[in-house]
C-alpha cells in the first residue's frame, strides 16, 4: 500500500488542479449560435431570437443587439428577472452590461460567452424602461426538456409579477463573457 501513496498524492493534486481550471478551458467546438436581442416583429421588439437554444459544451452564444438598449443577464429559473447570485449576494452568473445601445440596426459590438456544460442557462433583459423582463424578454440555453414544469413559457409567466434587479451598480459592467466587434455588420 505504501507504493500507492505517492500516486494517491499525485492524483489528489491533479484533481485539485482540474477543479481549479477555469471553465473557459472547455474545448471550443467552433460552433456559434447567434441570438438577436430585440426583434423587428415579435412582442413589440421585446424578444430574443431564437429564445430557446440547444447548445453543446464548447459552443459559443453570441448576442447582437437591436434598438431599445437591451442587456443579457443570467438568472435562476426560480427567480426570473433577478441575477444569478451566491448566498452572500455576489452575482455569479453571466451578464453583458448596457454596452450595446443603438438607434437603428444592430449595435457595433456583440456579447459572447462559451457554454460550459449542459445545465440550463436562463437569462433575461434587465432594461427597466418598458419592463422588458416582465413583458417576456427572456430566453434559455439548454432548457431541461425532461422536466415538464421548468419551461420558458413558465419562466415568462413567473416574471410578470417581479421587479427587475440589475447584476451590478455599474451599468457597463459585464462578466462571464466578452465584448467584441460585430463581424456581421
Ligand atoms: Cu430588452
């Protein structure tokens, strides 16, 4: 058994390192899902298109933004229109900040994040002028289609009675992703 000790230590060290590896080291698949925040047609523009996306770990989710100064903020299913946060109140989820205002057409920059696993990513728009989240501006990546009640429709129903919370006191702050030039313009 003594001979196993160094191995056990090595394995523990490796496991420790593995769990400390940042999530962005999920291997890229090269696939990008483009979602438009805003719409020229649906729900008076308060809409993500497409709003229900299935993605693999390593896929990129890229948001481009139409007028009305939208944002993307990750939430839990149970608390629509509120940022995903730890028990101490620190915002732990993805958010884009209000960095994409445009008066016509798509904003010059996009917000992109990488999907790390197959867990659902619920998100909403935190624009309070017009109460975008309460009006149904929300979406999901990898909805658990096996759980009948946690649907995007139900999220939108639950959002109606809420008050939108911002993920940061700085409207331009963002985390969990990056801002880059909109290459589709
Ligand atoms: Cu919005």
